[in-house]
């Protein structure tokens, strides 16, 4: 049976190219909101972190009705670290809108997600967004997209994909590159005409492929997926199986069944092949599982998610301030939370270590893991993490490491410092071109070469540079890369930082803390421009004398401390340091807190003991 009344599509693009803003306008013009309804911007970015950072982290489902056709839309993340979300939701759709910024053109994540869509044989519509930008270069971007498709071995049919020119902010679209249009009708019409109706088997036995998992305190785990075959109904007996794990086979019952209407989940009495549905009642349902009727158990093949490339050790906080600020502080709390994250995030790996208090957590990049850390911190968890390390592979007796494709856009006078940094970090130039008044440089660089580079890059380019990267492939080990050239200022004793002690310490480097901050021995309170750590006593007070004047302390002027964000702290910490995470603070500390023991360990490492 052909479902003329249904289209399932996904929107994929590089971060900040305007996917979520365009979906906002599609919802408004699709009649989802009342005319007088006040709707916040980027309504699909529902998480607090998503709203703050302006990025989509989890793929979201919504639906729009246009001319009697229901269009299920999946808004996907644009950042490369969340590409596991993109890979799995593509299984639910038959067509993809590839969104490209009219000024920036195709970027690393555009290439990555487009390649995945082409491999799955999906139909494409190219949406050139932000055509109202003063620096828009529409004709060049069209050529760049076609070059990208040819480079990725697109089929003849995919090369002839239609172009639609939009302004997501204004809610306009046009089929003419020189006209802005007045509404999104041309985009809707192109979706209906170019994406074919789904051919669905309603009479077959039930098959639902689970592509996403949600959680609700009242009903437990909620599976989200497309009905591949048959009809789903509430209170029906089913069997859960998995294509990649033949031993998974459990019986259960679909208790509640929901369809997605706009931004709401609406209970329904039945849903047929092609529909994207949510259902509860299956307690152990996982991403990649297939829900089948009891008479015909046939799992649906599920896309293989790319392996993680970066790992960190998460462990229970054991600093002198442990347990003072967090709500969840024990090993049991940490273990439950990390393993619960696996239910939602298919790109994450969590493993036990030799220590009962530590867990090895692997992800797709620093951003991927930092989002998990920040989310847990806001939920009240207290723990500590190690510096990120890349995951190597042994192949044919040779060591291989993950390599990233890095694209940087910099002012013309900023290229020298970028080339210098890339030279020391084993970067290899692939391509260099002028984009307006700026230069676009494309490199292949080991993933470990990017650790700590972002802050250096922003300094080198005076804050005007833009960089983004995506995993390319594993290549033979590139050799040693120079580590951090700066040292740490380390607190000498436990207490409270005072003005006099900080004043004496600030001559040694840049401080991270101000007066009145509680510190403990081994806590990193600043950065030294020289290699090697320096112990400083920021709790030291001025000795009292008989002749001290009342205004003698007024002359002490402290330099404003540098407030380190979570990402900056992760980039900064060395191999012998940890990051202490609490709901109220992010502190950098040495793994060995005692200065004497730390010095002995360092000497032992150099072979002096």
C-alpha cells in the first residue's frame, strides 16, 4: 500500500546553519501554533543546555500537516560529537533536507551526514539557508554542494536533487536563487513532489524498529521508532528482538501507544506501517531493538554506529571538599547514572575499571563528554574526571590513531599562526581557498593534536577564527606531539585564599581564583607561563607589626582572575591532574595532592629514584 498521506523526513546540517530555526517556521506555517500564541525561539531545543549553547544535542521529532499530508520532521544535531544521533534517526526517514549556510557553504559535519544519507540511498533536497545574509554567496555555494556530492560518489538521481533557497529566520523560501520568496510554500511543495510516498505493508505482521529512547518517571522507558510493517495497537502482546544480538528475545506488552502531532504526543488506538510512534510498557527496550508480533519474530537490520574516539575516567570525588556540595556522591550513584545514559546515547561506552570507584567512559569527542559532565553536574552529581585521551587501535601489528578533518575560517592575516600550530600538532594541509575576505584552510590532524587547541586558536586569531572538525578515519600513529608548555600554580596548603597571598602569587602567572575562595593542598589555582608546577601559598597573611598603618593593605591590587569554563578546564588539565565536578564548582586538582609525595612520584617517573 502507498501512503500518499505521509512523508518522513530529517533535517541534517552543520552546527549553527539554522536547522532548528527553520523547523520553528515550518511549525508556524504548518498551523501547529495558534495565530496569537507566543512561541519561544528554537522551540525544538527543549533542554536547558541546548538553549544556552544554541546547539541541538538530541534529535527531536515533530509533525506538520500540509495539504492533507502529514510530514514527520526529525531535527538532528549539527555538532560532529552527536553524529550518533544523526546516524540512527536516518533509519526512520525516506528523505533528507540538507541545509547549507549561504555564506559558509558545506562544512565538515555537512560532509559527514551527507555521506551517511547517500550510503543509505535516501533522496535529497538541498536547502540553501540564510540567503538574506549580506555576505551570502549563493552561486558559489551551489557549486560547492555539487562538488561535495560528486566527491561522495552520489548517484545520478542524487546529483539532480532540487535546490530550495530559504531564510529560516524570516520563514521564506523560493526555487529561484535570486528571489527570497514570501513563505515556505515552495519548500513544502518540493517535499511533497520530490520525496516519494512511503510504500508500506499494513497487512503484514507487526515490526517496529526502535531508533530512540525516552524516559518518563510514571511509565518508565518509552521507545520511539517507525512501524516497518503491520499495525500497532495498545495492550498487544509482542516479542522484542535485535538484529545484531541474536540472543535478545523477550516477551512483553505495548501498554500505551502515541502518535506525534506538532510538539505533543497524542494517545492513539492504532498506527499503521510508515507512522513514527512512541510506546511504553516494554521495560528493557533498547535502541536498535525490533518489536514484533508473537507469531513472526524478524529483527530489522540496524545501522552500525561509529566507534568512540576519546575516553576519560570518571571516578568518585575524593578531594578534601568531597561530599559538601553534591546530592549524589557515591559509587552507586555514579554507576547508575552513567549506565542510564547508555539507554539514550548510542555513541557512548561505559566500562568498569580495576577500581570499584572509577569508570572508563568513551565518546565521540571532547564536546560529547563535556555535555554529559555538565548535565550530570546540573542534576546534583559530584565526581571527578581525568584528562581526555584518544583511543588507539592495533591493526596488522601497527598502531593506528583517530584522525580528524579540520576546517578553519580565519582572517587573511591569521593564517601564519594557524600553520605554525598545525605544524607542531602534526596537521597536514589538504586545501586552502579564499572565501570572501577570509581564508578557509582544511587539514587532516590527529584527534590528540586538537586537545587544548581551541583556546590557543581563538587567541591566535583574536577571537575572529571559526573552527570545526569531524572524525575522518584511523591512520598510522603520527609520532609524539608536544604536550602543554605551561605549568600549574598549585595551592601549598588548605584554607581560604586571602588578598596578601594572591598578590604574591599573581606575579608567578595567571590566577583562576579570587580572594575568599576555599582551597586545599594540591588544588590548581592558576597557570604559569613556564613549564613545571609552582607551589604557592595563597592563604598566607601579612605578619602584624607595631608600626603597621591602617591603610597599608589598600595598595594591594589584584588582577581579575581568569574564570575557567568546563570546556576550558578539560582542555587545560594535564595527565597528572583531575577535574573535580560539583553542582557549584569546577576545580582543577593534582591527582596526588600532597606536595612531597607528588615530587617523589615525578622524580620516580624521570628515573631519579
